[in-house]
């Protein structure tokens, strides 16, 4: 040790020592200790703690100017004499001087201190983020950890009482883009393990340019979380559901980069939702909802409100906030919800939506209004034609409950409006509720004295509609998540507008379901949500302006609702500060501009790695900071492939998959 204070250490080394240690790359971990590890007995025992250093540059030595003069003169004499200077033959320098000029200094940051401590009656290796004492520099010895020692440091997890730990391998230590010397010295395979529990219920950010390994890391984390979930299930604990929004289809389908996919874990554990699914595979289910199903009204309302969101009319906000679901505890509220749905379904019919075969809705209508809408007709006498079916079919013993067929809905709704405008008290009472009032402008295209597009804006939602779907797909997805399944929403075949609306509807319902459980006094089930292109979803402008955005709600409420959020982005600056500030796990690959790196440098000590993040364009080379790890570790992430898939399958009790045979080349 050449110099030491509470923040930095300057280390003296020599060319031979560096060569023997397999090189000293930037960001290399070093250990400094006053402890004598040689085993020799000393009269005064050394202090029993170890400083962890990180190499961040070169330090000038006290005699640096003189040593440079000696080197310069030796080189000058060699060149003048017509000889090429080498490390073995430097003209004019005696062996003693030659050895002296081989010394150099390393500028290191002190990351913290390892020491032993009692925890729950057990001696553990503890960690402090600073230094509580230091001795004269001559007391210290400095070592480069390799192999298992380096792996223990890179995989270190600060011990916490009652902390659940599930260690899994994520990759190997990688200090620099150039790895030739590390491989030659056998120092390139020190494994890095993480605690998967760090990712459950927490925010995890994956940052980096396209094709730099973000998706590979996300797949690896997904597979590892699945393994933890299956172990929990085996121990009688609640499993972990995972919801993946897959814009490129690479999680649901095999690709040339990985050779396999998340779905390869098996249909017993993975469900895929996608457009155009025909039901031939039980685990591949169709995306889309039945807009006329009262059980799916929540998703329908969210999608309609989203499509109308660009309108400045006040009815849109009222529509988004109203409840169109039946309330068993409030008969009056249920009646108004049914009337509101009638107006909404009539609007959908005007927008060209196809109802299920023989479809009708049930709505309570008082006798006065029934007879005004559909005046009673005398029974036909002999020889007269049968009277056509009434617009409202009164159900027996239904307390005024009427069935209204799909082909009559538009006419019924229009008659109610006309009767109210003509002064009908019964029609006014029928429509005197926010559910009808906020939906009527959609049906009529008229809001107060202004014309609005109304139902015309819903025409594009036809692509979401599947009249044969029996349940809200979001509810089905939530049930699968509670059961601990991995859900992949394959969006690569859908139009962008369709993808956006459907994803938002699923997130709305997920939040609503988890909130319902949370407010009942029960701990919500563990769910992980995986999203790409997060800078579009968690844009900081949304946090300031659009408080009703489902992604904003997810980012804010995720931890409380026991939802873990794994998000990937190329633009750190595009993600709201509230999201970044609450991100517990950071995986940072190559970023190509200083603006993004400057934003990143505001968190932890990523500023120390800024130049390397911009310069190194190696796939899978990341700087990793997890919740349990007290410092950043440079890691080469393992490639996601069949080996990882088979590990996950084995934990779930499934047989291993066999790689396909290599195809021969035709001559």
C-alpha cells in the first residue's frame, strides 16, 4: 500500500507481479488487509478485517519524474545506437535500476470493509460501506482475488436477519472488453450468483442499446424466478406468477439467437395469449374480448375510455370513472349499471360490432316507460298477421326486468332519448345517472351543444372483439398468475394501436384485482410483470400530466400490490425519476451517448463505470447492482439457452429437452 485514506488507496505494484497475477484490468477487485495470511505467528495480532478495493486508474509515484527520465534516456540511447529496446534488453540500465523502473501505482476506490459479525447466534461475513480505521500503509498487503475467492466477492450478499435467499448463477466476472489475458491465466470463469428473491416484488431496470443482451438477461431472470416459484410450491407456499408482454414474439417462439424460448419450459407451466389462436393447443389461447359480455365490462370500459381519451369533452372522464358492474349490495346501482351497459352496447352496434348469436341484455324498465317505448298491441284476430316481436320482452316475475335483443337495442336507446326530450318523467328517471349520461354522447355523437366523434372512435376497436370469448381475458390471465404460471402475451402479430389498448386493459384489470385483494386485508399474490420499451410506458411526462395511465399506476402501486416490475429501456432519460428512484436491481449494458450515461450516473456509483459503458459494445457485458449486493459487479451474463430451460424443467419435475440434431450440408 502506497497511500491510504478513508476513500481511496494507492497501491504499489511491479510488472512481474502484475504478470504473475494474470494482469490488472480496470475495475479489478483487490483485497487489502493488515492481517498476515502467511500463517506466521506475530506478537501483536493483526486487525481482523479486509478492505475491498476497485482499480479505477493509474497513480503517480513519488519518484515518477525521475523514473520517467531514466526510461527516456534508456530509450534514447537504444534508438541512437540503432537497436530496438526490449523488456529483456534495455541498453545502459543495470539490473537494479531496471527493476526500479518496473514499479507503477494503481489508483483504487475503497468500496468498503469485510469483517466477521454475530447474526442470530451465528458468525457471518458482514459488510460495511466505509472504513472505520486505517493503519500505516506499510502494514497492509494487497491481493488480487481469483477463482472461488473472486466468485465469493462478486456473489456476496449482505446478511439480513430472516432474509430469504435463493442463490442462482447469472454469469461470470468480466472486468474489461479485452479478455485475452484473463482467459490465458484461467481467471475468466469466476461465477457470479444473485439472490433471485431480490427480484420478486421489486423494480428491476434493464438498460442498454438494442441487441446488447437485455432480453437475454430478462429471460434468464424469468427462468430463475420460475424455479424459485416451483420450490415455493413444493414447500406449500404460494407460487409466483409472471406476466410477460412480448412485442417481438421471442419469449413465445424459438429464435436463432437463443435456439429456444421461455415457452419451452412447458405447456404445464406456460400459457401463451396471442391474436389468431384457434384453440388447437390448450396452453395457447386467443387474445381479444367479447365486448357484449357483462362479465368483461371492466376491460371493455378501459379500452373504450382509452380510445376516447384524446377527446377534450368532460363526458370521457366521467365514463372512465363510472362503475358499469353490478353491485349485489345495491339494487338501485345495479339497475343504473344495466341501463348504462344498454347505452354502451347500442353504441358498439352503431360502430359495427357483431353481437353473439341470439344475444340480448336484461334491463329493468318501469311499466310507464315500457308502454311508451313499445305500446301494447291488441291480439291479432283471425286472418290477421302475427304481430312482430316486441322491442321489450317482459320476463315473468322479474320485477320489471326486460330482455332486449341486439337488433332492437339501437331503436330502444333512441326512443328513450326522444321520450326524455319530449318531457317524459319516466325516461328522465331512466337516464338520470352518470353511467347513462356519460355513455349517451358516445351513442349520439353529441355532448351538450358540441358534436363529438363518439361511437365512430370505437370502430377501430373491432379488432379486439371476439363474440365467442366467454370470459375477460384479463381475469383469465390473473387467475393463471395466481396459480403461478408464466403468462406470455404475444403481441408481435397485432397492430400497434391494438397492442397498446389491449396491454393497457390487461394492466388495468391486474391492478384492480390486486387492489381488491389488498384492500380486503389479505396479502396479494406475488406477480412479476416483464415489459420492453419502458421509456414509452414510464415516460416522465406521464407522471406529471396523465395520472390515469395504467402503466403509471403500475409503477407507483407495484410494491404495495406485491407486483415485481422488470422493465427494459434504451433511454434512461425517458423513464420517470419516480421509477428510477425506486428501482432496486440495475442491469446496465452498453449505452451509446453521454446524456443517458449522465442520467444513469446519478444512481449508486455508476459514474465510475461511465466511460466503459459507452466504450464497450460487447453483448451481455453488464454492470450489475442488486438489492442484496452492496456494490456494482461487472458481469458477462450467461447466454439463455437449452441448459437454463432444462434446469427450470427439472425443478418443475419435467423431463429434459434434447437439442435437435445438427443438419448436415448437402454436397
